[in-house]
């Protein structure tokens, strides 16, 4: 139902309107299906005559004000654009959260007046992280406020008590110490409340109340947990609906910018982003952080998806323990120590933002019963695996067409950089041949080109340094990586270096294999067949079938 321009519409004093996000239709009522364009679930409630709408109605000349003209009125003098060099850029005084990994991901700490959206699936540790942040800030003398719409104040206190135990004075608990603190320590904390217990908490879901308290108590840092639980009374949608979430964020932002309050908005986002609620805020907020990991495993990764005040390359690694989240400062050491070095395992010298990280990449290749063999990957892009398998088949002589391939980055780490190609290729080759990577310990990195060449990737010196620091002296790397690298120009060279016993499989069959005739790797398939080793059943070639 579109708004009739007649008397009825004027008679009804409405404050909100439902707007179709597809065709822009405005309707007084909510519809599941847009009566205009027929799309489902596209009508979103919006406030009529909001500050945003007022801005939109402002005359063009002032709406486009730039530089020093910020905040100029429509009826005031026309602002003059200012050269960037003349714009005074006051250095941003950031507030350290007391958690190094988080500060790094934020680009150096919280910026007053900035809105940070912390997304993650339920139970991943968002409340724990934000509780810890406020405890640290409280300890450092900052004014804080924790708004909980999800849990009662008692529940928040219970968590804070756990944190106070594991995190006696706010410093990250040393490995193994968490949870081992004796009970009498807890009693001492009860006498002099730990910083985690001094954080003011407000259990409230009414947006107006929250804003009033926020304005009255004027904290420097505020956490709203979660944005989906607050409700603007004058909007009809249920809490967590797109309209409500947008309204809540917009009004919190208005106040936060006005009073220079750094706000962390917690939002539940499933991995697929299915609960689209907080996603609609991404353009609005200054910084979007995603807290990832698997609930069953202890490692948690924090990355910036958007950051107006820093890089989005950074990622922080945490471990969930009994006493809260602990920063994993030397993740490389841990991952290298845990690496199995069995067939199918290879250590990758990766970059996580500006920081090198050694991780183990594992692969399993098994004959498949399926028409379309499985390609299962965790911690990497699935399409990247498909590409690497194609390059391996074409330029490395490792065919996996009839086999299920599983690739996993150990520890639940997610890698999003091109330098992991070579590690995936070597892990798959090693698994497919049942041979461990030669002369382990050894690491690798590099991007694979479509013609089988190994391509240079960023920060080779830092990757090599990190590998050397952890005793992985020889690193297979692309040309131009510098001293300390065992450079390989192509995938074939890298395979020859990593699996030098030849392409014929494990030592079981090596004696039976005749000396290679052509270039070693060109004979991969032939030699396997001649050695009598079971060759993975190749899938029917679709091109041949069609012909
Ligand atoms: P929580 O922070 O409540 O998750 P979210 O706010 O993202 O939904 O905590 C999630 C899990 O962390 C919870 O199942 C219990 C666990 N946990 C610990 O293992 N140690 C701790 O010290 C705390 C506070 C929580
Ligand atoms: Mg929570």
C-alpha cells in the first residue's frame, strides 16, 4: 500500500514509514512482500523526519559543504573548500584497550567518538573480550559503561568474576596459570574489587533509557552488548530487525560523535552473515571487527574488515581459557611445535597483516567413490584450492581428479593471502605421494601462477626471519626472496626440492622404479603405474566424454 497523498495520510500522525530497499516504495504498513516490485522481506522501517531525512532535504549548496565548512547552516554563508594541506589534522589521542592484539587490529587503540562494530557468532567470546577491554580501561582510570541487553547484571557480574580470577591485575595470564589461581586469591579480590568488577553495568533494552544514561554518565568508552537487543520504542519492528538495528546504531552514533564516546557495538553475525542485522551497519560505523574461530577449539582470531583509523590487514590471535581470553603472542612457536611433519603436512611462512606467522597446512588425498570428488577446505578460500589443484595437475604432474582432497590450516587460522598457494600445493603433493616433505624442518611460501611459475609475494625477508627464528632454516620461496631462501622459479622446481626422492611415491616402491628418463617430474604418472603402485582413478574427462 503506497501512501495516499490525501487527507488520510495527513490525519494519521506517523513517525515511521516502511521503505522497500529494492524499489524505494514507501508504505505505512509493513508487508512481507513489496506490493510494488514483488520482492520478499525488503520493507524496512525508517523514521520520518529524522536527522538524516532533514539533512537530505537541506539545500544542495550547503549539503555539499567541504573542509572547514562542516556543520554550516543552510541559511549561513556559503563555506569555502579548503586545500588539504591547510586542513588542521589534530593527532588522534587513542585509548589503549590494554589488549595488545586488539589495539593492533584497531590501528593503535580506540578513537574517541568512533563506533566499532564487533561481530561474531554467538558464544565465540565477544562479551568476554569487551568485558576485558572495559576492565583494563577502568584499571587505567578511564570512565566506562557496559550496557547489556542480553544478560542480567548478575550474569555480567559472574563473568567478570571469572575474568577477575584469571586476570588478577589485568595482565594476560601466563600460559597454564589461568584457572590455577587458588581460592584465597579470589577472596582477596573480593575485598578490593578487581578492575573487572568496577565496571559500571546497565542491563537495559530500551534505547531511549540507554541514551539518557549514556548522556548523563558521559563515559569515555561504552560497550553495547548487543546492538540486536536494543529497541527504539517509536519503531514497530522487533529488536534485531534491520530497521531497529539501523535506528539504534544511528542514534548511538549521533550521541557518540557529539560527546566523543568510543562505542563498541557488539553484533551477532553468523559465518554466512545470514542474520543480516549487523551487516547493514557496516557502512555506518568506523570500524568493523570480526571475531572468528570454532567454538569447540580454543583459538580465536580477530580481524578488521573495515577501519577508518587503521589498516584492515591486521589480525589478532587469542586463546579462550578458563580465566578469559589470552593473547597468543608467539603463535608461530606453538604451530611449529605442533606440526606433525607427516606426509601431507607442510609449514607455511604466512603474513597476517604486518606480522609473520608460521602455520601448518595439512592435506589428505584419498581415492573417491564419488562422481564429483570432494574438495573440502578449512581456513582457505575454496576457489584458491581448485586453482592450486589445477596447476598441480597441469604443471606439477600431481593429478587429483579422481580423489577427494581435504586441506586444513591447523589451529583454526584463516589465511587470506596469495603466499599460501605453494604450501597447499606441496601439502597435496606430499599427501598424494604418501611422502613427508624432505629434510623437515622446512617451510615454504609463494604464489602460483597459472603457467606453473612461482611468484614473488610481499615481505619475504620477514617470513624468512620468522622461519629462521624457529629453526626452519631452509625455506622454499619464489625468486627474488633474498638470502636464506631456497629459491624455486617454478612449481616443478619447488616439488623437486620438497619431495626429492622423486615423484614415484614412498620408499616402499622406490627400488622398483626405473631411472627416470625425461625430466623427473614429467614422468610422475608413468612411473607410478610402472611401479605397480595403485594410481588414483582419474575422473572421466568431461571434454572427452562430450566428443
Ligand atoms: P561469551 O563472551 O559470552 O560469548 P559471546 O558474547 O560471543 O556470545 O563467551 C563464550 C564462551 O566462552 C562461553 O561458552 C564460555 C567461554 N568462556 C571461557 O571459556 N572462559 C572465560 O573466562 C569466559 C568468561 C568464558
Ligand atoms: Mg555475549
